[in-house]
C-alpha cells in the first residue's frame, strides 16, 4: 500500500493543475465570446489572445 | 468589458493587435476613448476579420475587437474620434452598425457575479471528483488505517473547498436568518455544515461513514443550478441593456449660433436645443423657432400628428416629424414630464412583487419540513439509544438525503431551457418569475398604436384616387420624410404607379409640400392649407391647380400576423381586450378588423392602470402588452407584461418580457411554452419528492450509507435536468 503515498499526491497535483488552468482561462476572459472564438480558428490572421 | 480591456492593455502593452495600432498608441500617449458599436448583421469568420482589419486601418482607431456572441465591436480610439464617424466607417465596410451608449452597457461590462460562480463551481467540481475517488475506495472495502487516511485526506480537501465554494449559500442563509425567515439556503447550509461536522467527528473516532463527498457533490449540483439561473438572466439582461444603449442620449445644443453635440446630462434649463426631423425631444421645452409636426403616439397613443409652432410647449419623448425645431429647455433630465411619469410608475406596486414563485412556495413547505424531520430523527434515536453519536449521524443523514439538490435544479433547469427556446423565437425573458406568471394568464390586454400596429401608416383609399392624381401625390410625397408622405410613396410603389415629374418641390414645415406641374401649383398637406375639410380620420389633402381637393385617408398599418396571432390566442381560450389612447373611430375600426369585441378608446394612462387593477381584483390574471409611456403604469400593474423592442425605454423597463421581432406570433408561443415550463417545474418537484419518499425512511431507520446518499442525490438531479431538457426538443 506504500504506493498510495505517491499516487494520492500525484492525482491531487494533476487535478489541481487542471483547476489552476481553468482559473487561468476564466481570468483571461476566454469565455466571453465562445461563438467568435469558434469562428476565429478559421481565419488566417494571427490572433494572440482574447482581450475583451 | 471596457475595464477588462483597459487593464489587459496596460498590463501588457505589447499585446496590441497590429503593428500599426502599436505605432499609433506610441505616438499619441493620450488616454483612449472606448467605443462600442452594435453590429447586428455579422455572423462569420470573414465578417470578424473584415471589420477588425478595416477598423485597425482607420487612423482614429488604436485597436478593435469583435465579439461575435454579443454582435458588438469594442474599439479603443483616439479621443477626438467620434462614434458617429466610426459607425459610418463600418457601414462603408458593408455592415450595419449602431452606436451604443457606454453608460447603459456598463452593468454587464464585466459579469463579475457570473465569473465568481463559475470559479466556485470549478472548485466544487474539482474537490468533489477527488473526494469521490477516495470515497469509492472506501465503499469498495478499504479498512482501518487506509480508510482513516482516506477520510483525513477527504477532510483536508473538503473543508477549504466548501469554505470557498459554499459562500453564496452561507451568505443567503445568514441574510434570511437575520430577518428571522427561512429560505431554501437555510436547510442547504445546515446540511452542508452538519455533514462536515459529523464526518469530521466520525473521522476523528475512526468511524465507518463520512459524508465529505455528499457535502461536496451537493454544493456542486446546487452551484450548477445557480450558474444556469445566472447565465439565463445575464443573457436577457445584456440584450435588454443593448436595446437601451442603442438610444444614445445626446442632443444638439446651440451656443451663440454654433451647434455642439452634448450628452443629456450636460443640458440645463434655458439652453437652446436643435431637434432635427426624425429626432426625439430630449427635454421639456417651448418651441423658440421653426414649424413642424409632432408624433405623440409613444406618450399618448394618438396616431394623428399635431402641429408645432413657436410658443408651443413640447414634452420630452415626442418625435419631431417635418421641420427642424429649436427649443428653449424648460425642464431637463429627471424633471422632464417623461421622467416624472416613469418615476410615478416606479412607486406603484407591481404585479411581479405580489407574486410568490414556485421555488419560494416549495421552500416554504420544504424548509420547515426537513428541519422538523431531522430533529425528530435525532430526538427519537437519542431517546432510544442514549447515543449522541448515532443520533447525530442519523440526523445528518436525513438532512443530506432530503437536501434540495433536485429542488435547486428543478426551476433553473426548466427556465434556462424555456428562455433559450423563446429567445430563439424572438422573446427576451427579463424577469425570473415571468414564465410562471405568464402560465397563469387568462386575459390579454393589447395596446393599439405601436403594439398591434407598427406605428407606420398605410393609405386607406388608394383605389378611389384617379391614377394621375395619385402619381402627383407621389411626386410631392417624395420630397418629404413625413410618415404620411412615406405611406403614400409605399402605396404608390406597390400599386405600380410612377411618381409625376414635378419642378420646384418644396416642403413647408408644418403644412405640407408644394411644387409646380405643367405651370400649375400642386399642394399636398393639411386641410386648411390645401382647402380641404378636416375629418376625424387621419388624412392629407391633394390640390392640383384648379382641380377638386382630393382626400387621402390613412390607417395604422397592422403588424404582420397580428390577425393570425389574435385568432390563435382567441382559440387558446384567452379573453382579448383592446385598450388605446387613440380616438374612438380608429380603435373601433381596428377592433372590428381583428375580431376583438372588448375595446376601450381614448383611455388616459391612469384609466389603463385602473382597468388592469379592477380586472385583477375580479380575480383575472392579466397579460398587458404595450409600448408607450401611457402604458407603463398598466404594464406594471398587470400580472405579467410584454413590450415590443420599439417601445420607449420606460415601457421596456416596466415589462417582464421584450418582444424583439416585428410580428406578434411569439406571444402565443410564449403562452404555450410558459404553461409547458410550469408543468415541467411541478413534475420536477414531484420527482424530487418521490426520491425523498423512498430515501427518507431509509435514513430515519439508520440504514442510509454515504453510498446511498450519493446515488439518490445524483440520480434525482440527473432525472430533473433531463426532464427539463424535454422542453427544448419540442
């Protein structure tokens, strides 16, 4: 059962990473224009980040 | 949005979209003006890049970003760039563009509450997944030290997660308890806290059952319900705000003979204000110069334009029709009659505040019920066993199992589905209980002008006019933007008549148009100017040389499908009533045309509200549909109210639902959808109760395990959500 000592922290870290990433996407306004983002992927222009 | 944009710009100056924009920003170093334009026609990737690259090429633009979801473009411009210029520039790119008033949009600028909820939802989701993982290990047979370890880890995750994610419930529960009331959040908070408390105690004593996962999933599901609820209302709110923002509150002030554009807030009593034809009076005032006609329909419901001459007083909200007018302001801002009327309405008790929502009704029954049940279970077990620990565990289990997971989702899941469906049909549900109230309606009162009619006019006696004279009338009408003149041109075009070739067409504001034709003077206009006899119908007169004076009559143009919609509502069993401030013959004619038997004409705003109130006292549930300021009091007094998007701002604010398109068909769709939605909500309550009826005896008997609690909770929440989705597919 000693393997648990590694596995549990690892699983928590991975989950936490996902959460941190989600928090980052919310903070950088990535859910403000879902429809526009879906279309922007089709355009050839270089688009750095959603800013509004 | 504005603030966020500014922030990100200043935080990362290098992130500006194009090199050109960078260069401009670097050169100027002045604070930029933030401009928002509404672009109702954009729909694809090509539109986005065309608008953005086009705007970025404009010298006055620092950066531009399109939001396709909101159909807006956000522009950072140099301070001396005007909104009108940019809107006109976007029009040249081939897209319809309207200026939006930044102040009216500010409320939805940053959806802070939504973001906060989303963040809490994410934390609750993350924590509940991890704790569930550990719980599954415990349920499938982890024992002794391993089980204790898992419980301790679960506690370490749950406590901070719930402390963060559960705050909305704790806050609501506290504010309800402080005024000695119970709401849905009180049992929720108690269940979460009790579950955490007993689980912690159990863990410390290395007990078998811990409810950490239940407390977290409960928080997660309830937050999901709250978030759905919030999204639905945020979408409706931002669309409603956009309607308001489209009316940019600006006026042209004359100062020492020079015109300047100012905001309404800057106007003061005694200012000279210029109102061009087609413009709305920004203030109450007295006409100092100019002759024109005024459209008062939004204020009084009258369709007939009235003459405006120097010395006459005008009220804010009236529309100037023919000639430019110069006003001397006598009341501005909050003192205008428009605002005073709107304020009066705000004081009146509204239908919506009298209504207790289904969720509140359920909470009233439910909250005391579970508390008593759980307390009884505690007392019962304590008396039977004298074991505090067992008694507390069972009380907690009862609270958790009855906890309104499904109840919390029952209403928002349905309203989200229904509002989404109606939004696509062109209806904006502004108020949270609007659908429930709409479902109870049995009487519908329509306003006439602007609601059943479009506010535009059509020629009534086009056939009886000789073709030659009609073509003369058309030629004259082309020289004016008066609604009657426009109606004549439209009627002529649809009848295939060509306008006569006239020379020297001249509009005489307040009277009509005149021109020369074959050496004779021809006139189209008011009765006494052309030598006609005025009647009670809306009419204009044509005089061609020495020929007889021809009378051209008009009536309000019905909205497309008005007849079908009224028919459909009649058939659905609603009582229909027509209520207008317009003259009796006009209302009578329209009522006859639509087959409405109950009608009232020449009703003052107070009469309208009185009628609605007296109907309410007789027990009728009234749906009021109106657009003018004279309807606002009635809109507020009604059980539920709808106004078209073309309505005055005050009327839209007073109503629960806004009709976006130009036809009336969505109203009957809304009524059926509202009924279906209320049925779903009741079904959802029944489903939630059924789960409780099965699970509660188990909990009271002490047979409930965390596994049973988790199963009951998730399956009831999922059933309720799926039931709500049935509404969307139909």
